[in-house]
C-alpha cells in the first residue's frame, strides 16, 4: 500500500514490521516513530489527524518531548494502526503508571453474586440503559491461565500437534506476523504439560510436539524480523527433537536455522547448518528431507559462486526427491514439493549468474515453473519466487514481463505479514533501477522504495 501519494489511506502494516520501526515502538520513542513515518511521506498534518494531536504537539514531540502517559500512547498506537503489543501496551497485566488497580466486576464475588451482576449488566446493555465505556475496551482483561489436566495421554498431545499444523498453515498463507503471537501463547500453555503425569511413550511424543511448536515459533519470529528470538526457539526445538530421538525433525530445524542465516547473508554459516541437517536427515532415512537440505545447500553454493558443488548438490536433491514418498513424510517437511525444488534450483542458478551469466536464463525458467505451480495457500513462497523471477527477467532485458511479475510480487507483499518478503525486494529494486530508461520500471522501483522505506 502506498502512503506517500495518497495521504488518506491507511498506513501499510509493512511499515510497522521494519526493524528500525519495531525498535522505536518497543522503547516508545514516539519522536523516531513520527520521523520514520515522515520519511515515507506521512505528513505531520496526517499524523495529527490520525492521533488526535495538534500539529504543534507533533512538532514538540519531534523536537524531543517524550510521551509518557499511557492513554496518549494508546491513542497514538490505535490512531496510526500500529499493533499495541509492539509498544508493550496490549498485554500488560500490571497497573500502568498513574492508573489505579481495580478488580473487574466479577473478580471479588462468589459465583451467585457474579451471575447476579452479569445478568443485571446484560439487561442494561440489551435495553440501552448501560453507559458503554469504549476506552476501557482498548485495555486487555486480566490474564487468567488456562488450566491443564492432571494427566495426559495421546489425545492431548495430538491436540498440540494439530494446533501446530493449523498455525503453520496460517504462516504459509499470511506470513508469520499473522500468527506468531498465537504460536508463542500456545507454546506457553503446551509447556505446562511437561509438569503433568504421563507415560514414558506419551512424554517422548510430547517433547517431539513441543520441539515442532518451538520450531514454528522460531520460524515465525524469523519471518517478522525477530532473529534473536528465532535463534532461541530453534535452539530449544533442536534440543527437544534430539531428546525425543527424532532425527527427521532435528534435520528440519537445522534447515530453518540455515534459511535464517542465508537470509541475513551469512552464507557460509547457512551452509554449515544445511550440512548438519543432512546428517540428521540421513539418520532418519527420509529422502524428502535430504532433498530439501541438498537443494538449499546448492543455493548456498550458488551464492558463493561455486558452480561445481552447486550443480552436484542439485543433482543429488533431484535424485532424492524422485525416490521420496511424500505421503509418508513427516508433516513438517511435507510442504517441500516440485514447486519448492524448482524454486531452490532457480535461486541456485540466479546465485551463480553474477559470475556465470549463462545461468540466468535457466533461473528464470525454473522460477517461472515454480510460480505456475503455486496457489495462495503458499502465498509467501509465491512472493519469493515472483521476486526472483522478475529480477532475472529485468536483468535479461525482458522488461515488460519483469515489471508485470514485479508488480504482482509487490501487491502480494502488501497482503502478507512478513518482514522477509519486504527484505527480499532489495535485488528487485536494484534490477528495476538498472532499467531507469523505462517508465514502467521506474514506477515499479517507486512502489518498492515506498514499501522498503522504513
């Protein structure tokens, strides 16, 4: 969404996901928040209208006045559309500065009294006699932990596994920003199950389920730019997977560790994680997992410019993939299909292209193939592949196709809660800049610049 040319539009969520903005929100540095908004074209006048402040107040804040009052911070967050949790406003259980602690209407009474009060309140609201306290709705109710059973069996662990699968599907479709808080909250409850009674076999299955939930928590943290938290969750996930004696899951976790470091351009570190993952995958006798790790190993070799090792890894990835039984593979690796193999192979060729230009056409061919095989259940993957395809096409001089695919990618980025997708626009922006003589390429570059500006 473009905020620089249409001041009456809602500010794009992508702005709040950028690391610099997240840092400013976390410490409630409102001056920096406003400054970063101005850099993408949100005027002081627009900020004032959204937050209910005067332009003179906005100027004072930009000149160093700190905002301390809780209600003003809430008004700013809600007015701008910034997630209140990013400012520590949404989930605080303790009373706020200057705000007296007060029990809710049902917390200081026995059940009969609670029912009486609720019935009286329901009657008043229903007939329109109650005064509705809209401001109070912004504040969360007091947190009450969900109780856990005294003893668990396979049914309870299966519920943990099913929740993880459902949240993973949301991550694939909408990005980590849409479900990370849900994953972390569910994980906090699931961990309580470690303190209850169960059989040894159920306990091992529980550790495996918790390992995969940490795996997803790490992946979604990475997707929203919280790389430190991602490393913590992935480390815990690997420990529990090894404790549960599940080498397939351990391999998947090591793959995700590798992807994190590939993204932040620590390519040699990523390569080591992928190679460690192959050891676990071979122990698990899971051809699909081996294929996935070899394909990503090839991508890393491509970025390092090692054509011989990159092509060797690709050949092995395809051989393992052709022998794999996807239906029998664990849930955490079953996503890796033909589209993913084509995409990783395409990115390998794209990585080799700067030093071996003949690979560029093959990269475009494979990425085009992967895009055709995608639907919106894997929207984030489709975005990555569209970005790679558009970049290759622009570099080859296929400007019209590159611009069309680039615009589709940028549009999808605006619909997904993922910092990674925004980060991955950088090479596409550079490729569009190299075609500055073309007005369509200039427009694509402008859209990307708006998305990446904060």
